[in-house]
């Protein structure tokens, strides 16, 4: 059933309507333990949701940007996921490069928070930026796929581009997503949620 | 004040969240190459917006065709001066597959395509052919370019036609290691002109 967002924002304007609709923007107040987009945002209104991370800055050095999901009617952010994780890496001093799968960052039927990055640096100018897509979260037939590509600046002064894919191994609909650093707070940055129609 | 859309459709768009078409992906500028040395987007010039108006910018490069064979399509950034020479560190890998299904089928990091604290261009493609039907196409995301606090991240994904009849898919990322705002972006081939092609700049509200 169409909800308020679908009715209000999903107007087709004679076939020339939007395909990318901003649903919500989180802007860090400087001390955010978690960022949650709830069931008023993640609905059946769109088949795809796009999250854009801009300059996410951690309080603590060497922590991961992570996320987890919550199914309709469930209590915690602990859905079962299987994920893949690989990275491309280059140090500022040109001393090393890498393209590799990371077995320590993926999950196999796990319920932990999902790593979307490697360790992000906390120097004043260091941060993480990128995108994540969640497909068809309201399905009650299929597992729910997601992908992300986030690039980060590390405390060791390097660029790392992280590619994550996975599925939430449940046929229950997903109606909440939570982001947090693996330690400490988010101290700056924005996360936007768009519906892709 | 009510606008045309609101009056015609009795529909109030949320302030600051969508444009008048209801779309958060807003086309800012289209540049079309015609034997062009480069295609350049500068904030405040020729109706280009590249400032704090949008948090994220997306460049879509379509059928970029070089005048010269065996060149790389490249990008560089302006950080307050007039030159496109922002210091940057980048990473780059690509997958390739040859038309004959045997010469090349690879996935590898490309150390010849990355930059370590350099001011030169960052590669978006490799060994681009200039045959009549050969070109490259792809996207560049530029995050928070107006920040004066953080480095500025960017991500690139290009599909291209290697001059040796190889499809390649290139994935790049990097950051301009400056806290000055980025207010200009320039695309060019490593040698020779951009014979033809289109680049569209979008702001994401």
C-alpha cells in the first residue's frame, strides 16, 4: 500500500518526474553514536534505496564504518548476512599498493554489524565518502541484496576504496537500517537516503 | 511563493530536497566535445555550479572519443588557483577481456595508473583506441568538494575500448589532499584532443 512518502514525493509529472528522491538527510552534530533510518523511510515505496556518505569523520582512529538491518517487527539490528569484501589501496608515499579480497572483513551467515570500510583515520582532514544501495527491502519472497563502494583516508596516509556486497538472508521485510563506527562516535559528515523510482 | 508545479499539480515540493521536477539528481551543465583540448567545469562560469549548493556531484562521460590512438582519458582538479593541479593520491584497478576470448582475461591493480601525492592527472581509462567506433564512457562521483575541513574523495568507473580490441572496466578512487575547496574539474586525454563526446554534470541535492 502506498505510504505518505510515495504519495507526496512519487509524483510522475506527466512522465517527467524524478528518479532519485531525497527521503532523509542525517547531519552529524559532532557526537553521534548511531544513525538510524527507520520504518518511515525504508518502506515499500521504492525498489531501491541509495545512501550517500559525505565526509564521515570518526572520533576514534582506526575504526570501521558499519551498518546492520532490522526486519519488520524485530527488535535489534542483528539480521543474518553473508557478505563479500575487497579493496584497492595505495599509500601516499607510493610504498605499497594492493587489490585483494579480505577474508577478515566479510561475514558468513553472521549477525555482526557489517563492515563497509577498512580502518578510517581520525586526523582532522580524514574521513570516508561513498555510496550504498539496498534493493527491494520490502520483499517477503527474496533475500535482500545490498552493495557499497566507500573510499576512505587512513591514519597511515593512504587511499582505500572498499567494495562490499551481500544479502540479508531473510524473507522478512527490512524496514530499518543503522550506521555506526565500530568504536567511538561519528563526529562529522552527512548520510542521505534517496528512493530510486 | 507557489511555483508552476505547485499550482498546476496542487503539489508542494519539500523545500531544499528536490527540484521542480521532483528529482534530486539535477542536471547542471552539458559539455560536448568537438576537437577539444579539454572539457572543463568551473564554478561560476558558463552556468556551472560546483560549490556547497550540492553535497555530491556526478559527472557522466558518454562516448568520449580521442583524436589520438592509445591514450588515457584523465581528470584533474582545481583547488583555488587557476591551475588544475590539486595534490592527490589515487588507487586504480581494472578488468580486461579481449574480443578473441584468449589474449586477455584479467583483473589487476594498475600501478601505472595511480598517483601518490602528485599534482598530475588521474587516469580514468587506459590504452583507449581511436577507431571510428571506439570510445570510453563512465561516471565520476565527487564528494563534498566545498569542504574546507576534509580531503575531497572521488570515485570513478569507466568502460572502454582498448586499442587492441579489449574491453576494459576501470575502477578508480582517490582524494585531493587539500583542505581548500575544489571549484573546477578538467577532463582531457593524455595526448591529443577529445574528438567527440559528451560530459554531463549533475548535482545531487
